[in-house]
């Protein structure tokens, strides 16, 4: 057998379509600087099975990345599976985990599209980020009774998974690890857990003040309980709900909370006495909040908002109109990119319009820019092919050269700002109007 590298504790050879690994200690690889990757000696070899001999204690990073493995029996000596170890093993159907395995690294089984069932050994405490992401055939997952930590997107896109059960030992769940599991109907948590709880299959913290994960397989109307103060990152992501009702108790909604809910048509935010709409603690509509919600037609924004973050409504192709509260001062990068907006009036306090804010809004015909706007950043209205007229207010001092590129039907521009050079902004053939008092 050949050592993995000169002086290594682990050796290898291939016989009869099987990779044999023998030795002691951790599986370690050296880096090939010329190829800018780990030097894994069997990377280009053909095998469908692997056999472990000796006292191998870990499976190294990228060890079997993209290999043709069909099944793997991980020995009891292995305590750790490192990142990307079995990533994109698209023929892998069966894995048996050893009794002493304690952790599985990030992307370890990502995109193993034929993997159907996972039964974790009794010692596994940690499943890292994106560990089983894209395992679209996985229908069953049995957790370890001592599992304590699940990383972000650990099961993202496991579209055949129906149910998840978590023990009372669970201490840390990052974001919504089950986002995009389109068949998932129930997340169940042991009633003895001191950190988490579940109600009607939905995952919360123990006091139910934080909504962590709504199973993406739920349909119809979802009413957030009035105990909830915070809706977590990716909480509804990839879900199939048509309507979501958010109570006045909610003070914070995290990044991408409703992202890719392609059947979501409306979000109703309860009014609180004489106040109108949700009151966020941080006054920010977080990034990618409704990104990819292609059926969204109606949403009421909180009236004390100051910032609409990156990609908040990107790809909302059914959203033809929206009222942006006057309190908003910044609309950031890609906020409404590719949305279905037909007209928009920017709020009176807006100072900054970010890169690609309304890029590729193909139906946008009417834009009202506010007096007080200072900056229109790169590609802000790029490819808005239905836009026919634009009126630049006097307050504007900076417009990037490509802000209106690709606006093929733009015929008239009124320039009220004395510091803007229209010749660099608009192509020939556009009527430029500078009022007499400028």
C-alpha cells in the first residue's frame, strides 16, 4: 500500500473497485500549491466502495469529494468527518455511521442526491453548516440522542424530508437549518428541552418568543402567535404558505425570513392601537426579506422604517405597487431588482438610492424622485425598459453614469439639479429639459 504522502500514518490502494485505507490517527492531506487544492492521491481513481483498516480516527476534508461511492460503512474508530468529505457523491445511497462519531463537518454530505436514510450514531453531538444540503432524496433522518448543535442550512433543500425530531439535549440551532425542505410538515422537540419547543410542528425557543422555523410543507394561512417578539433568519424560507399574519407583538424580523416563498400572496401586519404597522427595534427591513416571493401582491411596510436592505423585494414579479413610508432614508442594493413594480413614489426623507435598487423592473413606467434625494447609485434604474420620463430633483448631487443604462424607452429627462451633467447620463435622442430657474 502507498502512503497518502511521504511519512503519513495512513496508506491506500485500490483493488476490485474498492479503495482500501489502512493506518492510525487522523486522515491528513497536504496542499498542492500548483493546483491550489488538497493533494488527495485517489482523487482521480475509480472506486465505488471504501474499506477502513486499523485505527483511523477521522475522515479528512474533501476525502471522497465527487467520488462514485455507492455505500460507506464508517468504522467505530472514526470520531470526526471533516468538511466536504463526501460532498457531491451523487451515487451514494447508504451510509452507516460508527458508534463513536462525534461531529460531521460543513458540506460533508452536500448534494448526495441518492442518499435516502440517515441514522446517526449515539455519540454525534454536532452537525455543521450545510452538512446535508441538497440531499433531495432523503426521506428519513434519525438524530443522535445527544445531538447538541445543528449548523445553518444543514438540511437546506432536502425536499423529500417529511419530519424531524429533536431531543432534549439540543442546545444550538443556527438560523433555520430546514429551510427549503418543501415536504417537511413537522418539527418535533422533546418536551423536556430547556432551550427549544414546538407547537403544531413549528420550532420556537423555549418561551416561544422567537419563531425559528416553520416547516416549508405547511400550506394555507399561517398566523404567528402573539407570544412571538422575533422572527428568525430564514424562518419561512422556501415555504408554501399563501398568507402570513404577523401580530403587533413582533419587533424584529431577521434576514431572508420569507425568502423564496413562491406561493405567498400577502403579508398582513397587525395594527397596534393608533399606531399603523409593525414597529421594528432596529428600523431596518432586513436583506432578502421577501426575495423570490414571485406571487407576493400585497405587503404593508412598518411606518418607522429607516432602511430597506439589500435584495429585500428582489424577484417579487407580482408586486406591482408598494407604499414606502416617508421615514425611509436609504434603499440599498438590489432592494426591488426584477420586481413587477409599475410605478413608485420615493419617500420624502430618502437620501440614498443604492446600486441596482430598481434594476430590471421591466414594467416600471412612472417614478417619482423626492426632493431631498442626494445619491442615485450605479445601475439604480438599469434596464427599466418601460420608463419614459424621469425628473431629477434639485437636491441630487451624485448620479452614477450607468444609473439609467438600458432604459430604451426613456424619452425625456427634466434636470433640476445644477450639478448634474445630463450628457454623461443619457444617450443621444433623449429630450433634456433644464427649467429656466436652474
